[in-house]
């Protein structure tokens, strides 16, 4: 079918009221922020926004975030929680500059894991190795004896591939996990990870611009040792030492967005009320729904073929070329029914990429899948 004919398929289609989700935000980040959390922010009145991040109103919330995350992930007592400005992308550079002694191995399978590898490769005084799988395939990683840092991506947001298990690495190696879009929802035993980091605009339903990390004593010691090596220049913004020192005082190195901190803390409290196990069960239920829907329709198929790598946080669903996903998405956006469900831009597939993040309810997800089927079948 040529573009012109395909474009007409959903033009002027009517959206039945009973199939409209209660919230249109199905994007993979920035993600659905509960209105209640924004209302709670408003309630702080003169006591929070516009106050200093070096004072208690903000520092207490940072402390709650640090304690709340350790509780949520059941992290070992001696792990630290640190945070800073710049998002997960900045952490890519921090790892290469401040955690790798001689050699790093990256296990990649899509856009974000690839980008992380490229950040390491740009640092010429370390050696960077890439062990690559194709897009849509999983890559759990394995131990590489010659490497002192092993990097894996818990949930490859570009393709909807999650790791099915963590690699066990040798005692001198630091296992780093970019958990950005899977953090809090995809299974991961924190006690087996040395450096687990994420940005909060995904499952943790905050705004972007911040990074948060849980750090084992081994990773902490490595970072502090490298910081002592005066032959290595590490900009202060990228310094683990700064992040560790400030983290101990419930602060960031430079001024953070206070809204981001507030919303993150609200979401951690909400998720702690349920617990990591329950949140994962809820995510699994949504994943079961969306993948079985995709398998039950002859015009759909899950993009990730190997079931064990299908993400419980980001679902990618291929659609028969006869039906142009682009025009359906335009219709959804125009009618304010669903936002942000297009395929990852560089993947270029006739595909939906739908977030299964915690705040998206199963009933809204069912409405969305029923709506898509309704439009295609009628
Ligand atoms: C897996 C993964 N890593 C890293 C990033 C980059 O995060 P940020 O844009 O907050 O730097 C993203 C963003 O979507 C991501 O999905």
C-alpha cells in the first residue's frame, strides 16, 4: 500500500467514548505524573519551591528519596544513594571517566546501550569493548575477566527488551546497570549490582534532568580511588567524589530542579506503599495483557520474539504494513486520547511502543488496546 492510501485508513474515524482511556499519557518518558502529586506540590505553598537546596525543606526530601529507594529495592545497608543533575546520559560519561580503571565491556542491543558504549569509547585512556546483539534481541551479558567494569542495560527503551537475568561478574569487576526505564519495575537484585542508576522520568514518574544511583561499597571505593589519580582530569560536574560527598549531606553538587525532587519523592512513597514485589506483579499483569493481545490478532505481533526478553515496562508491538500506525497516532493525539505511543524514532518501524509504567492502569491499557483493535477491525 502506498503512503497516500495508508494515510486515509484512519482519517475521520470516530472514537467511541467507552474506549477512551481516563488518561492519555502512555509515553515512555516523560511519563504519566499523577495529578495528585502536582496538587501536593501546590500545597507546599511558600515552604518549598523557591527555597534553598542546601536547607532542610529540600534536604529532608532528598533524604526521604535516599531512604525510600533503599527500602523499596531492599538494598544492602552499606549501599549509598547519590544523585545529581544531568540525567542518565551524564552518568554514561561519569562511568567512563570515574569508574573504569583500564577496561570496560558494554553489552548492547539498541539505541541507549549503544550510546553508553560510545561515551566510553570517546575516553581514550581506557579500553572499551562492545558485545553487541541486534535490535529486538536481548543481551544479558556475562563475565569478562579482562574488564574491570561490565555495563548492561536493564531495559532497552528503544526496543522494549529487558534483561532476563543479571551476569555474575568476577570479584574485582564493577557491574553497572543502566536501569533508566526499568528501574522500580523490571526485576533486579540490587545486592548483585555495584552501580544501579536511572533517570526519574520513567517508572518513577518525575520530571527529567536528574540522575539517581545506588552504589555498592566496592563501587564507592573504586570511584574514590580513581578520584585520587591526579593524572586523570575529571570535570567537577562528572565527579563521583562530588556526588558522594554531597549525597552524604542529602544534596546534589549544583542546584537541582526542586519540582523533580518533589515529584520523585511522592512516587517513591506511592510505590513503597505497595512494595517492589507488588509493583512487579502489577507490571507483569499489564505485560501479559498486551503481549497476549498482540498474539491474538493476525495484524499484530510482539516485536521482541524471545518471550523472556519482552519488557514489563515498555511494550513494542508490530502492526501489519496495511495499517499505518502513524495516522492512527495522529488521530489519537488530535483527539487527546493517547500520547507518545510511536515507535522509537530511529527504529523506523510500523509499530506501537506503549509504556507499561506503574501509573498506567490496567483498565486504561485495556481501553487503548480495544480501541486500536476497534479502529483496525472496523
Ligand atoms: C535506557 C536509557 N538510558 C538512558 C537514557 C537517557 O536518559 P536521560 O535523557 O534522562 O539522560 C534513556 C532515556 O530515555 C534510556 O531510556
